[in-house]
């Protein structure tokens, strides 16, 4: 009899518990439906917001990878906000607090483990929006020189003159100086040479400047500059500087080559000598000394 009474009492408690759950479900159903609707709404808002950011706000960004990651990040942020809002509607404060605490701990651990990666990622964001370096530019950085072909959240890829690709971490670009040849359409070219000591230096200067002026037009605030730089072993050396349209290393080499050809042609027409080093060896004098020493030694 006692056992029957205990079973009946336990059964009644179960029914009471189930009844309470049922009432709670009925009472929470509107909130549950509202939470689902809110989460779905945030999902679509995030979807269309990411599409808007990628297509409209990031039109000037040439890197598709950057557009994709920014759009994806905005989508995730909006969806996470919707998730926490849905939890708040369901009065799941303890769950919300636990999720936030867990997210903080996990985020801290991930941040410590991926310091280098995160540094490269933030550097990639900075590079993507800086006008100082863009895809197609010819740059020199970290002892490498080439054309930028890709900028992503991890690295910058350049193709060097020998057609080999070099991948440089974004943090290296941000933390180190770099030279961008494509940043300006005009650049100064340097050509060094020397003329014989017998040359008329005033004539050399005029002939050189005229030869360069014939093939390279100097714009406003630009001029051909000629400077004698020193007395060499067999020539008086000089450097001539002039402006040309330059966007990469090949353009520089081309402008230097054209300048050298023009200078040499002008020197030939004006009988200006470009000497080369000469070394004089006096074997007779050395031989005489050797023979003298030999005779002296034989007499002794």
C-alpha cells in the first residue's frame, strides 16, 4: 500500500512538472516566435548590408578579397547582434551572460595565439585603403622590387623583373619603408660619364644638355642639370640629370639607354673623346734593373 502511495505521489509530481512546463511553453511561445522573427530579420539585414557595402561603399577598393572579407565581417556582426537580441527577448539572461563570458575568453585566447596573423590582417586593411600602394604599382621594399599583383589580408604579392613572384607579409610592408615608382608619372634620370682631359668642358656641357633636350622634353619646374663630379684617373667625370616619363624600373632603364645613345652620337659629331683607363707598363726599365743586379752579383 505504501509503495502504491509513493508511486502515485511521484506520478502526480511528474504531471505537475509537465503541466508547469506546458504552461511555460504556452506563455513563452509569443516570445519564442518573436525571437525567431527578430533573428531572421537581422539575418536578412546583414545579408543586404554586406551586399551594399561590397557593391557601393567599396567601389574604389580594387582588391576583391578585401571586399569579400569586409562584407562578410559586417554580415557576421549583424547576425551576432540579432542572436543576442533574440536571447534577450527569451529572457535567457544567464545564457546570454555565459555566452558573452565564453566569447571573451575564447577571443582572448585566439588573439594571443594569432598575434602575427592579426597584425598582418589589420595591416592588410590599412594597405587596402591607402593610396600609396595599389595593384599594378612598381615598388621596392624589403630588398625586393617588382609589380604589385595582389593585396590580401595576409600578404602583398609582387612579380619581380625575372617574372618570379615574391610574397611579403603585410606587417613587413607597414613596418618598413617602401618606394613606389608608380606614385608619380615623372622621375629624374641620372647618367654618369667622363670626357678626356683635353676636352673643352664648356662645349661638353652644352653638347650634352642639347643632346638630352632633343629627346626629353622638360616640363614646368623641370630642367636638365649637368654637374662635373671629379677628376678621374683618365677622365673628368660628370653626372647629367633630366626628367622623363617613368612608371617602373623598365622605364628608367629605357630613359637611361636613350640618353646614353643620344650623348654618344652627339660626342661623335663634335669629336669629344670618352676615354677609357690606360695602364702603361715599362718592361725595358725593369729588365735593365734586373740585368744590372745580375752583373753586380756575378762580379762579386
